[in-house]
C-alpha cells in the first residue's frame, strides 16, 4: 500500500476540523499540529482561519513559531486561509502584528467594510473553468504583493488567492464549501513543489 501523504493542520485555535475533513476526503492523512513534535513526517501544513492574534500567541508559547520556520527552511509547503493568510504575510496592518513572513504580502486585517465583512461570492479563479465559491469571514485584504507572487483569483480589485513557490494563501475559506479545488491544488503543490502547473 502506498503511504498516505501527511498534511499537518495547525490546531491551536480556529476551524482546523473543517480542513481536516477536506484533506481526509481527498485521500491524504490530516495530522493535527499542536506542538513541534506533531510536525514529524508532515509534508505540508495548513494554517486555518480563526483569530490570528490568538493563534500567534499559541505559536510562540508552544515553540511552534520556531518549528514552522525550520519546516519552511526544509522546503515544507504552507496553505494559509484567512487568519492563516495573516500569519504568513510579510507585513500585517490594522493593527500591525508580528507574522511568519513566508509570503511576500502586505495584508490589512478586517479590511472589508461592515456590509461586506462576511459574505459569499462566486468569482473567476485560475484553478477551474467555472466560478469558484468564496466565503469571506472578517477577511483581510491583500494590499500589496511582491513580484514573485502569482495571483490565482481576485475580488473587488484585490488578490484573494495567491501562490509564491510552495506557499498558498487564501483570504477566504475554501474549507467551508463543498468545492475541493483549492485543497486539491495544495496537495499538488506539496507533491510537486515549485514545478506545479495550474
Ligand atoms: N479577522 C480575523 C483576524 O484578523 C481573521 C478572520 C478569519 O480567519 N475568518 O485574525
């Protein structure tokens, strides 16, 4: 039997269970990551939505921030959604906050006005021919991106799904829809690294 690919899911706070269910459905093994030792054998890690300030606090308290830096240095792949996108960004605004900085992005937290702060939309995405369902919940806005960042989907004039090398970032929540397109793409990224085609 071929060993299942292990995908870590940061499980200190937020909607990690929803990601674990999608990963299992796609035939990979979800591994809930709460302490550095949980990263053993993991090839890619998902940073879920939730509250990024709280998540950052736990990351530091558990020694996970250093462990994730080592994981990145050994070529591990990352997929951050919403709060996870905030953790991966190079610079965080509104308010400023420390971050891992693995993606060359400047993000502003809670940046949609009240009316749009939580909403669902269908929009074009380079990963599929049909419009992709995107669930936004108090989402950040990507205000700037570096030249090495590929935009895979945009909404309201801002990127909402981007990739830089082995780092995939969504400001929305693909784990909350029945559409597994974005997670399937992440598994390809874990398997094929920088050579992954669209
Ligand atoms: N507003 C949250 C934050 O700033 C992110 C919201 C989410 O992950 N759905 O951390």
